[in-house]
C-alpha cells in the first residue's frame, strides 16, 4: 500500500517518521535504515540482515565487487 505523509526537517536536519508508519513498517529504536537519493527523491528502506545477504549473494554470483554505495543502491 502506498502512502504519502508530509514531514518537516528540523534545524539539525532530522526528520520524525510518524508513529503509524513506524508501526506498519515494524521499525524499532536502533534499527538501521538505508537512505538513497534518486534525483530529487529520497527513499528510506529498513536494512535487514536478510536484505543485505540477498544483495551480497546476487552480486557475488554476478562476479561483482561493489562499494558500499553500490551495494546499498540495490536494496531500494
């Protein structure tokens, strides 16, 4: 389900993910998110061990050696 929510950036560059979205996404304090920029769009994705392992395996099977940025790009 797609959902659009308006949030503001604080003077320190911080944002607050609304509680309803955190609950729907299963986000907990201390979770790590990947932030990807595509043009003028930002995408946040919860980083899980499974998603990282899947991406690493795919790159290995394709014979790729990637930087962190290149590896995380595939997680969006």
